[in-house]
C-alpha cells in the first residue's frame, strides 16, 4: 500500500496538566504530541494536580490557556461534590463536553466516595452531555443505577478488566444510555510488561492479565467498546521513580501506531480503527466534521516508537522501541498544515 488519507482523529481522554502541573505537560507540548500522533481534537480532563477544573473561573482560565495549542481542545468539568450550583452554567459552555466523576483514587484531588454526594451529582447534572466515570467493579453498578434513575448519559472511562467489560455489555443489553472506552495500554500490556516496566506501567486502573486483555479485544471486535481513548497521563521520570510512583502513562504519540499494529496482526480492520478514533467519539460528543482537516500515513509501513524522540514533555513511553505501524506524515487542520514529513511545524 501507500500513503492514505484519514480524518483528523479525536482522543476523548487526555490530561494536558495546565494549569497546576506544567512540569509534566502543557497545552503547547501536549497538543504537539496530539498532532504528531494523528489527533486534531482532544478532550482534556479536569483533575489538574493542585488546580482542578471545578469552577467556572477555572474553566474559563483553561480555555484561555489552551489558545497556545496546535490542535482543537475541548474540556470536561470536574466535581468534588461541592460545586453543584455551577453545573447548569458549565453544562451550557460550548467548549465543555461532559462532567467527570472520580469514584476511585487516582491522580489529583477529585475523589468522591460519599454515596449521598454521588447521588446529588447525578441529580444536579441536568444535561445531555455525558457523565464520564472513573470507576471499577461495584462502583460502576452504583453509577449505572443512578444514570438510570436520573436519565443521564454515562461513559465508562478506561475499562480494564473482563468483569467490568461484562458490566458494560449487560447495561447496553438492558438499553441503558452507556458507552465505554479502553486504552491502548490495557489492550497491549499485561502481566509480563508489568514486571518488565515496573512503575512505568503503573496506571489506574492497573494493567490486567491476559484474560482481561483478551476480553477487551473481544469487546473491541463485538462493538461493546465504543472508543479507544489514550488516557494520555504524562508524569516526569522523577515522579515515576518516587515511592509510591505517580499513576499514569503518556499515550498520544503511540495510540494510532498501536491500533495499526493490531490491523497488521489481523486483530481488527482499518475501518474499526476509524470507528474507534473518529466515528465513536463524534457520536458520543456530537462533534461536527471539520472541513479541510485530515491526516496522511502509510498504514502498512512500520516505524519504531520513540526513534525520533517525543513531543510530550515527559519524553518517555511504555512502548518505547516497539515496532508500530503508520507513522503520521501529514496533518492538516482546517486547511493549515501542522505536521509535514512526520515533523510538527
Ligand atoms: C491519570 C492521571 O495521571 O491524571 N492517571 C492514570 O493512572 N490513569 C488519572 C486517571 O485517568 O485516572
Ligand atoms: Zn481515570
Ligand atoms: Zn485519565
């Protein structure tokens, strides 16, 4: 094959860290990593360490800061359970794509554990934009029950275990308005990589075993999985060496290459890649088609991850040295080239 054109892909789950933790990433470096990896639109999470996006002022600040970005950026609103009054206004903001609720411990200070608070959050989010949950096991069940009671749309982030995938599949069969995403690291890494990579494979939810991995691939193939989300969660190498280490791995520059590796391995088709990185995200978030916005790459041509360095400020990847496929050669955003000859302009 040769160079082919695809739409600019959409990553619905990234942490670009500005403001609050710009030693890890900022909108400039994070968006360069995005376009290098074939994404022209990313949706940024609210759990900025030390500076969460839980007020209208904070949201406005982020929108202004993101003007330095090289791609389109949308945002999620965060909640600590004490900012429900600001939901109606936040939900109508054009740059806002949903509410993020953290029901498990992870990076940042937005864990909400209290059952009454969680119910109040679902009650107060009177919007057609989805509630995205970081939840596992029985917490997913709690969220599904509330979503049903209050008629809310719900997206389960980074499904990582076979048990949680079964929960999502059953909820979909019951007709709940639920979607889910999986990450490339949960699809491509398992127990041997956990041992090999140590803290550089430490992520929330944690990397599972081959049984989880196989179930996630089945979910991709049978359509239970709506999107692949990178959960691009950069931390400095020093932060990965602390005890306990920071949770999370970067993903913007390797996600597409990994999915094209899966095409090469005949696990999925090229059409499925477009469905997971474009049609799925557009459908969940009603993202319009961008005119004169596309990427170009040769999907069967191998390349080595990290061989040309990284655009992400953290400058490492759990997939460093892997043979991936389809290095992005060109990215054009509304008629303006942002990547040429595989280099960010
Ligand atoms: C994410 C981060 O660092 O912001 N970390 C992670 O391990 N996935 C937070 C999250 O997505 O839970
Ligand atoms: Zn999470
Ligand atoms: Zn995340």
